[in-house]
């Protein structure tokens, strides 16, 4: 189980720089979704410290890049995203990272 120094299990929302900000919107007039509005669609890349995934908002797709503190964290987040497709980005913040 993941732990912060001297604390219990770590939830996704407690990770450094979580949640990431949407990137890759080609149209600057598009409204970026809040974490509660962004619906998880799929992961597209996970290597070393990086996880890239896609969320949907109002019919548009948004790309998110997250730099984890290590490869194990990136892989754990990948599994969390993949098992929570169809849910909001905000909702996975309450999930504890697996051992």
C-alpha cells in the first residue's frame, strides 16, 4: 500500500500535481472541463513516469498528461483509470493507490 511519510494509505487526490490539466485542445474557444465534468475514456500511453489519458466533455475529447513520482505510481494510475472508464476524473481522487 502506498503511504505518505508517517501517514496512512495515499489517495489519488493526494498525489503531487493531481489532477492534471487538460491539454491538446485545438480550438482555444473550447471550455476546458473541471475534474468533475471530465469523463474518463481511455489511457493512451504509460511509460516510465508518464501516464497519458483521454477524457470527454460535451462531446469533445481532451488529453491529460500526468508525471508521476515513479513508474510504479504511473502503472497504478493506469489501472485505476482503466477500471473507472465512464466515471469523472474527480471521482477517482478518492481511490487509494493499490499495494
